[in-house]
C-alpha cells in the first residue's frame, strides 16, 4: 500500500514539474516574442522614415514620389503588428520594389538616402524573420496536447505570424572614397 502511494506521489511530482517547466518555457517564449515584435516595429518605423527621405530626395518621378509619400503616410498611421499593418507595409514594399525596377539608377548610386533605404529594408526583413521564428517556437509549445488541456498558456494572446513582402532592394554601389 505504501509503495502504491509513493508511486502515485512520484507520478504527480513528475507531472507537476513538467507543468511548471512548460509554463515557464512558454512565458520565456512569449517575452522573447514581445521583444522581437518591438524590434520589428522599430525597424518598420525606421524603414518608413528612410522611405520618406527617399520621397523627398528629388530623384524620383513625381508620380512615384507621390505614391511613396502616400504609402509612408499610411505606414506611419498604423501601429501594432496586425493585419492592417501587414497591408500598409506590403504596399510600401511594393512601391519600393517598383522604384527599384523603374528607376534603378537611384539605388545604384552611392547616395546616403539609397543606402539608408536599402539598409533599413534589409534590417526590417531580418527582424520579421526573427519575429516569425519566435512565433513558430511559441506555437510549437502551445499546440502540445498537454499544454492545451491544462491551460498552461494562460491568458496570453495566440501568436500570429507577420507576413510582409520583403523583396530585397538592389544594393547601392559604395565607392572606396565614401567609406573613409
């Protein structure tokens, strides 16, 4: 009888430890996801600022400059990483890709504006990938049967991927003299 009680206590202790460590892991994953979301948001804002500078640069055709300025204005108006933000960021990405296609000389010149737009767009792409990786990691743990049944995720919102067109822009040619 005593052996049975000790066995049941040992099983309950193992289950309790599993629940404790899984809940702690989920908490760490959610905190990591929150910091990745903040970094992504900051990089998207920096990309919009660089795109606004490109629109004011003067090397664009008036139609592309107006379209870029409108996309930047829309991107600056939306906050958070929700579907609305995805839509406006995708519109900004498409306009930047359109500029790279129709006016490639702008990106192929070593102008500081072109370098900033390219670098900020690349950093936003990397931040988006890192954020989506953290979302995937959290979803893997949250989708476990024991986590769902025992409610170990708590009241944390269900994570969602951030989908964005992030075609790489042409890299500006940087001369040796401009590096000094």
